[in-house]
């Protein structure tokens, strides 16, 4: 496995060591976990924005949407486990 050097000031290094020790990990293991969590968060954010852009493009192309009030009411009924009729999309006024 290749090695990567991380330069950090003494204060941050001490903080990392203290937190790692409290969590029962080595500083190395703690840093690897922190990096993996950050990478996963960034990947999830990127996917969220990709889906949002895709849906925005579809909205602009079709002009169809559902009002927030209708969507909330639909989801509230679905959350109770009951069947609910999907709200009919409406054309956006341009």
C-alpha cells in the first residue's frame, strides 16, 4: 500500500492524537476513517446534486410540477401506511 504524507501543525496533531486515543484508535486509523467519511460525504453530495440537476432539467423541459402543499399532503397520507392518489402535475406558469 502506498504511503501519503500529511503535514499538519503541532496543535492539530495533538488534537488528532487525543481524539484518536479517546476513541481507542491509533492516530493513523482515526485519520483513515476521517478521510473515508469525508470522501463518502462528498460522493453522496455529488450524487444528490446530479439528481437535482436531472430533475430540474426535466421540470424545465416538461413544465410539469406538483405544488408543495399537494406533495406534503400526499406524503403525509403515505407515511400513515394508507394508499394515496398521486397529485396531478400542473403546468408551470411561465
